[in-house]
C-alpha cells in the first residue's frame, strides 16, 4: 500500500497548477501562486529540480545582473527587468512539483478552457469596437488598428500571444495525445481561440501561429501540408475587408500600420549594439536612450509607434544586456527544441502524453522565435511565464519518472 502524499507536497503541486493556469487571466494572481508554491516546496523539503539546460538560464540571469550593475544608473533604470527574473522560477516549480500525467492533462485542459473563455471576452470587445466605430463614423480598420481587443490582458500583443499559446497546446493535444471520447470540447476550444488570434489583428502572431500550425500538421498528417497554400489563399479570399487590409499591410503598409517605425527602432538597436557590444545599455536601456540613437531629423518626423524597445527580442537582448548574454539566450532557444526532437525519436509510435507535450512545447518555441523577429515578446511577463510552463512541461516529458497516460 502506498504511503499517503504529504500535505505540503500536495499543496506545492496545486499551487504550481494554479500559477500555471491563472497566467491567462491575471499575471499578478499567477505570481502570487508562484511565490506560495515556492514556499510550499521549500517547507515540504522536496527536492528542487530544474530542466537540464538550467546552466544556460543561470548564465542569462548572471549576464542580466552584470549588465544592470554596470549600466551606470542601476537604482533607477533596469530594475523591472531584473525583478522579472523571478518569473523564471516557474521552471523550478513546474519541474519540481508537476510529476504526474493527470495533473499535466488537467493543466492544459485549463489552458484550453480559459483560452476559450478569454476568446469570448475578446469577441464581446470586438463587437463593442465595431459599434463604436459605426457610431462615430470612423473607418473601422483605422479605428481598430490602434485599439484592438485585449481580453483580460493589458495589451493586444499580450492577449494575442496568450491565445496563440493556448491554441498551439490545444491543437497539439488533439493531434498527439490520447483522446478517448472527449475530443469535441477540445475542438470547440481550439476553434474559439483560433478565431481570437485572427481577430487580435496582430500580424507577428498570425505568422508565428501559421509556422507552429505547419509544424504540428507536418508531424500529424504530413500529406496535409500540401494543402496549406490552398488553405491560406482560401482564408484570404474569404476574409472580411479589414482582415485583408491588415494582411496586405505586411508588405504594403498604410498610415496606421507599424512597418516604418519598426525600421527606425531596429536601426537604433543596431547602433546601440555597435556602441555597447559587451554589456549593452543595461536592462531596459533602449527605453531611456532611444532618441540618442535616432537621427534628429528622423526623430522629429517619426511615425506613430511604441519607441520604448526595439521590437525584436534578439536585438533587444543585445542592446540592453550585450551580445554575450543575447547569444546565451539564443543558444537556449535553439537547444530546447533540439532536446525535444531527440526525445520524440525515442518514443514508441502512437499517441501519448509525452508526444503531445514534446511537440506542443517545440511548436511554442518555434512560434516565440518567429514572433521575436518583430516583437520583444519574452520581455512580457505573461508571455514569458506561458513559455516557461510549456517548455518546462516539455522537459518533464523527457523524464523517466513521469507516468504516461
């Protein structure tokens, strides 16, 4: 007869679960649960565990701290990014506390359900935007592009990334996990979150979601990849005019689109790296020095946009922490899917929880890396936390003591 599970161990597991699930509607609540899970883990005297690439994470955090300390003004600049290192503790509690298959299934079922509920909130917000634009006689595309749906998040980029992660893991579950007779709730949740991603109007997330979808379909039913171009053309032709215009803006921007301002901040980011290659300007440094790296005539006539970071996660890391620290994180991002692909090759054929976790987490990493070319996505606590949950669970799938289901 098995000994009963200690109460503190059980508490650490469910506090971790709550932290990982609540990210979709409140990062504050998620981080409160994260702190409580850390306390419960320590009090239970459980063995702290981290994924095998913990040394790369340690180097990244060390590089961040050194860049912050050497920035010249650490007391007033950069502290928010240093404080954000706390979010990386999500890896610790996920890897230490969620060691059974049933809990992992429930976690991603909660992502699917909360993602669908958040999508419904977004639909209501979208209907409100349509009504508001109609009431004031505004062009809907121009009106909506600058104030899009946000769900429970504070910004549309955060909302669209959260919905993208929920969609990726839900689709991976449908493709690779044992389903039984309960597939329709998952299909419904996937349909709702996919619609929310489309209505978010966030082009980087659209492209990243498409890349993740092609990856998942390729490993599920490879022959279906031949239909992807047909599906994209059909979706474009069937899309309402505002969505077509937004898609066209990727290559033919209009006055309210952000292509031109991104070129300005990218050039500024390159100039920052050229001047400060080793330690950068310090965490969040571009936020305080952007104007110094943009030609005065360009700055005076700059188009509308957000100029407090460089809208490229790789360039941002290099600009505010230096090339060595940026290289460490790039190696980490490349190493994660390589580890997962190696684990997938060792699995027996057929559906399994491990196959779902490894393919889903690999697709999440690919989506993050693709979107990272046009957005500082991992600088957002919600996006970073969901990324850590997905990849932490992927590394759990590589562990021999994880019971399959």
